[in-house]
C-alpha cells in the first residue's frame, strides 16, 4: 500500500471517530434539552397553578365577627385563573378527572363550604402528586440518556485510543523501522561495511522503492570499485 494512502486511511479513521464522538455528544444534549424543557413548560406550570389554588383555599379570611373560609372576589379570580392555566396545561391522562372534580367542588369551596373545601384541597394535592410523578419519569429518562451517552462517549473514545495506538505501532513497524534501517545501512557503508544492504520489509511502496534504490546504488558503487580494482591489477 502507498504511504500516502495508508496515512490518509488511518488519519481519516481517527477523524471519523472523533466526529462521531462530537456528534454523539451534541445529539445527547439535543435529546436531553426537550426532556428538561418539558419539565419546565408542562409539569412545573401545573404544580404552580395547583399551589395557587391551594394557597387561596387554605388561608381563612377575617369576617365581621368571625374567621370565614369564603374567598374574596380577587382570590376567586386568582383561583379560577389558576384552574384555567392547569386545564390548558394537561399533560397526563390522570389529570383530567382531578380537574373535573375541581370544577365541580370549587364554587362551593370558594364560598367557604367545609366539605367542598376539603374535597378541593384533596384534589389539588392529587394534581400536584400526578405532576411530580411525571417529573420523576422525565428525570429518569434524562438520566438514562445521560448515562447511555456517557458510556457511548467512553466506548467511542476507547476505540479512538485503540486506533491511535494501532496507528503508532503500524507506523513504527512499517515506516520508522525501515527508515532507521536505511540510515544504519548508509552509515555502515560509510564506515567500511560495503556489503551491508537494506532488508526487505513490509513497508509502504515508497519506502521499499527508496530502499531498493539505495541497495542498487550501493551495488553499483561496489561493482565500480571491483572493476577499477581488476583494471588496476591488469595493468
């Protein structure tokens, strides 16, 4: 294989693995974002609306001669607005019957009727519990995505590490060692070891061509010296 092609393939594989790692991390955050946004936009709003209803129902108002649970007009508007917000933000099937119960008992509860108020408070508590459970489910999904993404990143990173080690070992064996051998051959010939030649190894074609050319030049040089020696001996 040509050295240029071999380097392109190995470096290309490393680049592809790193791109996969980067894209995987981006995809993980893209998938986790909507899950977290769902918690904020859906369940938190419903819980806030339920807490507004609960706060208005739980606080007694001072009447002329005694404490009364009847709501003022401002509080009634606040409760009805919070109920409307909760109805517009239904995300779980279990919320609808609870909201229907609230629609039924809230008018009497806002007038201070004890039984209706207890039913309304219980329904609001159930609505909060439903949304908290939904938040736990979404949180578990986000955690699962995060764990899976982390392990996927570790796996791809480990593959990238293995490929890097493989590239280093392969270049060491197929490029660095033949070049060091070539250097040693030239040095040995310079110091008088005229029969030393480059060994044939599993190197890239370019390195093999250079080694063969060096061997050919050394053979020619040795042959010229032999011819000159024979000519000198004949004379």
